[in-house]
């Protein structure tokens, strides 16, 4: 059962990395196109990354709770 939890947690972390990477890529593209609103884009980037991390932490807690 422990190895199944490890696989699940690995998938969660992999998904988090892809999601935050996509947000960062999109933010950099937007800042390159419109540098005058870079601070607003950066704020939206940080808020979005925080929501993704929060959802990931929730998923990790649920994985641990359902394992027992």
C-alpha cells in the first residue's frame, strides 16, 4: 500500500510542476509582449501559483488520509 501512495504523490507533484511551469511560461510571454503591465502580470502569476500549490497540498493530504 505504501508504494501506491508514493506513485500517487509522484503524480501529484509532477502535475503541480507542469501547472506552475505553464503559468510561468504564459506570464513570461505576456510580459514580453506588454512590459508596461509586468507588475500586474506578476501579481496574477503569484496568486495562480499559490492556488495550484494549495490544491496540491489538499490532494497530498487526501492521499495520505485515504491510504489508511
